[in-house]
């Protein structure tokens, strides 16, 4: 079907090939409809998805024909708008973007300085501020609406946090979406310019949009109706970060002429797996009904494996994988183990290591994402670019130099007013802005960094970098921050590894210290990309959230118990629908076989807790379930498995 005459919703079930809808429609718009690529934007949620989409469009159109096409994440599109309109938004060039950790650190400093509060509230307040920004609530509105001491504290922290960001010439991730929507409301002429520039918008994973993202799409489309969205309300699993599956419903209200097309044929899973998914998700309320089907055959029964406890569960799953691999002559990479929470992976990892089974854990912390590495990288960035404001802000008070948020905010305001960097402002700021003691501390830090920079320009080794780390007693700082001496030592080992890597780059590539630092800064992006693209022959471990969009021949979902899946918090809050969607996502990752495990008891807080099977198991078609564990395994099934194992062993020998 070809449809470009108005807004379109493609309701695409799991495994139905939804990404092809967007890439082929872009090709159709360019080749058949004559719409220039520069007037088309495709938006998704992850860098990896955007990169894959761009590659597929490039193959369909050719690189020259796709020139000017925008394929990006929501945040990249917002950043593009902000870069173009920064003067209207009161931003200097070279503004900084705070990641989640940067924001949390700033909030913690504000709490300690102004309220004497402990920093453990910073994470909770950061989440509340993010929700406010996603719902486009201004700090002043949050303060006016506050009721009670806690609300007032949160709203006041929001006000101070936003004021500090402005002084630092900085934005956070939520600003990348909310600021363009506020600008478009305030400046219709700027909105019209962008509407003329982007005449057709295609959005993937629409069920994951939050309020601000929905509004941004609505603003850019205007009355033209050049919109195609692809989504699946049954795979909306990100409510905790603001996603609103009801945005799919809102489309019908905002666009009465909306055309809905359902993609229900699944090209991934067997009929039994799809029947289980359909039966489970039917327990949720739906505005758009759909039912997945396939032509891949009936498939094997779904297995439910009862285990004595969590140790037995881990050992049993690995034994099952090894047995199945031997019998069916598969690869380790054909297997995925999915779980609700990261803590469930620990025993699985131990069992995999004991059996010497290779595995890859998705979503782990990359080397460059560790706080101690980010700290030293910020120092290195400031060495090669004294005007890197984001790096300056990260390490001005790391370790503590009594440079509080008030001093840094005053410094940022001065830098903005006088159009200079924070580092330059350290030399120029006077007692009209900050106290004499604060000026002394700022200049001491500035002069120290200058001396390191000058030393480094004449140094052909990393001796100066090691001396810098000793001078500031960074190891002592880690000892203060870390919960144990072992943790501090591990973190310091990461710092040593980073400096060793810098030395290795200088030696192997015969470059100066400045060049080596520049190359190491780029390694962060390269490492992340390599991690995303890596697909070794290893068992895949990941959370159910992280598994979305992936598929595997053989899937194990562990911990199918009440208070694990569904999670205890969801049970207490009565928000079971999203947990059911999460189980649905897990089930539909499987192509050939699906196994689910549950433990009869688990150790929690030093006590053995009796576990109850997840309600989601009861909601599956019982005729398609094969129970294993205890006396459930039949003699016939055991003999069949033994014969397959023997055949697998024989197949190992010529």
C-alpha cells in the first residue's frame, strides 16, 4: 500500500519489519514523489537505530541521492534546532551539554550548599526535574504549585538548578527537546521556517515518545499532515522515563483524518510463541486491536522450568544451554538470557564462568563512562582546550577546592556577560562578583592548570599527567568517595590504565601529548560503537528493557515470579499493564524456542523467601506449556533428550 496524502499511523507488531516501512517510504518520497531529501526527517530513539536506518536508506537511494536527508534521534534533532537558534535562546556558542551524572552532581552540590541536605536526595530530585521538563513545567510554575515541605524543596532545587545551567551556558538532555517546543510557541516565525524546511516527518517507536517529543512532532508538522509514525502500544515499556503509549491514541484526536494500517504478520517467531504473546497481551486494554500471525510453523512447546532456588536456577539454565547446544549443534550466540533487574545476572555470570562459557552482557558500564575516567578525561580535555567549559565545570571542584555552586554560577554569569570562557573569566572576575577568597581559589586553580599545560607542551611523555594526578591527591579523593578500600583501588587502577593508554598512543603513533589526548577523546565514541556492533559467538545477557528490538533463536526468561516479573513496585502501585508489556517484549524476542524459569525460594536480606509463580505464566495458553522440574519430566522426554545428546556427541567426531 502507498499512502502519502495525510497523517499515517502504522501499527506494527513485533517482528513485522517496521523499520523497512520508514526506509522504503523515504525512498518512495524521494524517487517517486519528488520531495527533496533535505525536506525529509526520520526520527528514532537511539544512535544505533538512527545509524542503521541511515545506512539502509543510503543503500536504497545511493549516497548522493540521500544527501541532505535528516536521520537522527529526537535529541539530535532538538540539538540541531538549538544550534541554529541559540541567539534567540540566549546561549553563547560552544554551550555545554550535561549528561545525567553531571546534572545529578550539580543538584547534589546545590542541596548541600543551600539546604544542608544530604546528597542522597539528588537522584530523586533529578528524576522529578526531568519529569517537570518533559511536561514543560517551568521552575516558577513548580514553585507556585508546591504543597508541603518536600515539594517546596524539590521546586526550589529546580529553580536553582536551571539558574545555574544558564550561568554555566549549559543544557541538560531534557532541554534538547523542551527548549525547541518553548521557542516555537514563543516565535511563530521561527516555527514557520522549520515547518517549511521539514515538510515530511517519519517517526519510529512512536509509543516511546513523551509529552515534549509529541509536541515537537506536532509543531513541526503543523497543518500539512506530512507525517508517518510507526509504533506498537504493546511494546511501550518506558513509562519510567516519561514515555506515553497514549500518544498513539492522541494522534486520532489531533489528526481526525489519520489513516491506520496494521502490520500483523510476524516474520520472526513460531506460531506457539506468537499465540502465547497474543494471549498474554490480550489481558491489557487496547484502543487498537491486533493479533500477530506467522507462516513459520507450529514450533516447540514453551518450557517452564521449576528450580529449587536462585543458585539452582543459574546452574540449570547454563546446563540447559550446554545440553541444547550439544544436541542441536548450535552456536553460543544463538542463546539469550533475559531478566527484569540487573542484580539477577550475578549468579548467571558466575555459572557461565565456572563452565567456561563465553558471554556478553549488554548495557554494562563502558570504560569511558566510569566517573573516575570521566574526571581525568575532563582534565585532559582542559589541557588541550583551555576554553572547554564543560570540562572546566566537571573538575573545578574535583577534588574539592571550596569552589561552590554560588562561585561557579557567578563565574558563569560573568563569562556570559563578557563573552569569554570560564577559564578566562578566572583571571578577570573581580570582587564585585565574588569574594576575595573565592577569587584567590579560582586563580590558584587557573594558574595550576596553566602550569600543567605549559609543562605538557614541552613534555614527550605522560610524566606531567602522572604528576598532576599526584598533586591533586586524586587517589585520596577516591578513598573518600568509595565505599571500601578495594573499590577505591579498582577505580584508581582505571585511572592508571587510562594514563598508560595515553602513553601507548604517544609511543605507537609517534605523536605529541596534545595529539594523543585528542585521539583518546575520540576513543570514547569509537569504543561505544564497537561495543554496539560487536556480535561474538557468546551467550547474550541483558535486561528485558535492553532486549527490545533484538531477536534470538533461543531465549531464556529467568525469574518468572511475583515481585520480580511483575516487579514488586508495580504490584504495589497497581501498574501491572506495563509489566505485562515487558513480558510480551521478552516472549517476542524468541524465534524458535522459549524457556522460562522460576525459583521456589530466593535468599533476600539474609532470609529464604518463598516465591510464587508469576501471574503471567497463568495467563499463557496452558496447552502450549511444558513444565520441567520435580516430577514433571516424563521418562519418554528424558529418553528423547538422551538420544539427541548421544547423536550430538557422535557428530563431534569424524
